[in-house]
């Protein structure tokens, strides 16, 4: 365990009966205090598998709220249960649970406020099965976002993420989309607030049983990413005040760190 920090893994699930057990059994329980699984009205036996495995907390939506809507429940419940560090792990086994500890370490030791596993760092992106069109879209969108958001990260689209409690208490994630672009919106909020963002290399795994966004939804996601970029830049220019940045000020987290450092000195 990481001393003095409560680490909760959240698993946003939808039709994950084929991969949930393998994912869950590889979670390092000597590091993780609790696992929360939120089932988004699956049509398969996801909840039965979760019950058999003895997952700490299981929540089932009565109707499908979407990927973003699922995460809203995940993070709200994790905060309610006193998490200091929240890690999102998809139960489809595309992301290895072996990286939970290093991700948590980066947050626990205050190296970063937010960290994620990047599929682009390293050399396994295409060999791991990522479709070529997704690779090209990932690289293109990430390049544009780095330019528009004035950042420098390898990718913006990984779903393997670790948050400090402070991040989730600061960014208004409940204002975000209920769909896939939620991931991109919350990252834009993290950057806008001035939180420290880090990456570690994460192997890419694509296989038939893993969940995958359809080409149609990929296009919708890409359009949503472009809209998020424009909202961010217009907000920075004070020409627009999008709902996803409501109540936030630019670099607020960085300013608080500087003030705290000044008091300590």
C-alpha cells in the first residue's frame, strides 16, 4: 500500500462479462483499497460476474447513461467513499492493471496531480493491434490539441487515468458530456486549471473481446474533440464561457501551489 493514501479503482463497465474477471484478478490489492464497478445497464452478465468475484462496490444504472455518464457516477462515488487517489481502469482488459501502482505513486508522491497511461509512448501502438485509422486520428488530433491548448503530451485519448482528489474536487466534471468526449473535456479542464500532468508508457492491446468505439462514434468523438479545443481557446481569450469551465479560473491550481510554497518559505 501507499501509506496514508486511500486508493480507489473505478471500473466503468458495459457488457464486460468476457473480460471483467481477468482484469479484476490482476488488480494489485496490496496497493488498491477499494474497487468500484459501475455497470451502465449492460445487456449481458456483467453484474453476475462482479458479484461472483466479490467486487467491493457495485452500482448498476437502470438505464444506459453513456460512457461519460458512467464516469460521473464512478468519480462521485469514489469521492464519497473518501478516495485520495482515483484510478479509472476499463474492465475490457485493454489496459494492464500492472500500471496501477506506478500511476498511483506519481499522484501519491505529488509528482503529478493527474497521470495517464499513454499508448503512443513506446513502440507497441500498431503492433498491439490499434487500427491504422485510429492511430492516424489519434496522432492528428493530439498534435492539434497540443497546439491549441499549448501543451506537450503524447496523446489525449487514453482511457487509463489517475486523479488526485484535488483534481476531481476542482474540475466541474458533472458539466461534461455523457458520451465519449467526456474524456477529452475533463483533460481540457485539468490543463485549464493548471494541474500537473504526467504520462507513463502503456502497452496497446486490441482483441475481439475488448470493447471498441465504432467508426461512426469515432467520427462523432473527433468532432467533439475539435469543439472542446475551440471552447478552450475561446475561454482563454475570454470570448466564450463554456459550461465545462464554469466556476474555474485559469491556472488556479498552479497559483495555489505557488502561494503555498511562498508561505512555506
